[in-house]
């Protein structure tokens, strides 16, 4: 079942929010506040989480506090990939959490953490074990990214693309399973830490991996799953049929559902990273998805 909702994904990363359109995050703050309040009005039992930030930046959290966003959420979240993209050591994880705790009293989730097999599978295995040594017991939720490698035929969600050089191609090697579904070395290490550690797995529109992913997660003992419902995808033909199928397949997990991606025709710029023309439309989408997939318990006040 859905027990929490996340407002956007990596809002301080230009691959997910365009800073040229909204350089001070004023528009993002308006959008996030409206969505947080709409979700609370629809189902007050859900945990509302500010989209995981990448990079881990206390200045961004202070900005969100100053603009009132932290009053509309119940937790904040961070993302970290020190062996692949970040310019800090994996051993700095506890310090990185403390940087955020120093500027907010809200719980700090780790909603994405991972290590690629770009160089070697043994690196991922060591990185997973060391990460969990450092993070275990330090965050209410830890979501490993991800179950599957990103298929080579797809594009990674990044504004930089091949300009990143080898960094771009690491996006395709983050899974515990290869693209063909065969296990990597780290899968066994991951299974030793469930259900304490969860997974983050994005499912693309009509993703062919959904049923197999559910079977793997149950086999691995996963309880906590973070995934997403795309506002942009909601305008595709058959979108609700796909959303229904996805949410039904995931009903046995404690799901954090992330609402993100601006529809091109509803953005100030025609891109999924753009601030929307009408911020309230994002709040309306969030509320509609909560009503459909996470209504309040029968007999409780909405």
C-alpha cells in the first residue's frame, strides 16, 4: 500500500528542475506547498516527503524552509552516489546526514543511494556493504537504487546526456540485476539487509519488467519500495489503466510514490524539468492520485 508520497525528485538538480526558469526555486516552492496541502487535505495519514535532494545541500533546505515548504511536508530526503557521481567519500555519509539535520528537525530519509557496476561488480558489492554499515540505524528509510539496470535502448533522465562522458553511462549499470534479469554479485549482500533496507525502482510507462520485479522483490524480502507516477505520463492514452496495473502489482509493499515530471504542454518551457504554467495543476494531479490509490481509511476524516 502507499504509505508516503514524495513531492518531485531531485528538485535541486537541473536534470529534474530547470534553474534557468526558476533560479531561486520560488515557483518550485509554490508548487510543492500547494501539493503538500492538497495531499494532507485528501489523506492526512500519508507521510509527505520533500523530493530527495542531489547534491546534498543544506542551503537548499534552508531556502525551502524560508519559503514555507517544510511546513507542508513531514520529512526531507537526500540522494547520494559517492562512488559514481558525488565529489565526496563514501565514508562521509554520516556527516552528510548531519549537515541536513543541522538545518531542520524533520526526519531525513535516504531515498536513493547506490553504486554502479560500470567498473566492476565487486565495486558495487563492497559499496553496498559499506554503505549499509554507515547508514544502518541513521535514517528512517533507506532505498537502494536500483533493482534493474536501465535498458541500453532507453535514455537516462539527465539534461547532460553524453556530454557527461563516462558518467552518463553509469546510469545504465546501477541495478542489482542486469538488463536481462540475471543477478549480479551484490544481490546476495542486499538480501542480507532486507527488510530494513528498501529499493528504489522506477517503472517506465507500460514497463515490461513490472511483474518480474515484484517477484524478485518478494523473493528478496523487500518491504519498502520507492517508485513514481509521472504527471507527464498521465496525459498518455491508457495512462490510468497503466497506473492501476502498477499500483495493484505493488499493493503488498509499503510504497513511497513520487509525483514528478511536468507535461510538456503544461510547462513554461516544453520540457519535463520545467516549472508548470499553473502550479495548482501539479497539486491537483497529486490529490487525484492519492484519492485513487491511497484514500483515507474508511470512517476516518479526509
